[in-house]
C-alpha cells in the first residue's frame, strides 16, 4: 500500500525541512517498495538537491516502472534523461504529453526542453 510517511514528508518540505523529508522517504520506499508515489517523492527530493543524482534517477525510473500511466512520472523521467544527456528524453516527454492530454501544452518548461532536444537532434543529423 501507499507509504504513510508521504504526508509527513510533504509537511516537512513545506516547513523547509527537505533534509528530514529525504531521510523519511528513504526509509519509506524500503518499506513500501511498490508505492510509485513514494519513489516519485524521493526522486524529487534527491533531484532537487542534486539534478544528476544517480539514486534520484533510479527512484524516478522506479516511479515510471510502477505507474507508467502517470504523466508526471514521465515528465520527471524525461528531465532525468535530459540532464544525463540521453537522447530518449524526447520520447519520454512525448509520452508525458500523450498521457497528460490537454494539460500538456500548458507546460511551457517541457515545451522548451523538447524544442532544445529537437534542435540538438537536428544538429547531430547535420554533422
């Protein structure tokens, strides 16, 4: 089932105690390994602190694997892939847009990322 620690971790984040929330969620995912939301929150906490965090990337991937129908998980995974220089980031963002439906075009950050990834892809093709 869902990790009961999630609510407390979110309160800690709201109080400016992300460090305590990270520790709490690290324990939570070990006890609730199938809770995609717990993995997602831990990924966010780790990636906010260090965008290239390998553990954060693993947690983001776990969230996608456990709940592949959730657009926000694909958005996060695309961002992780982009930060790590993986070409598949564009496909992950496209999956996010498909799942998010009409809400996706209202996400200017993803639109900018996708445009940059397309430009990069085109410049590689020209070389």
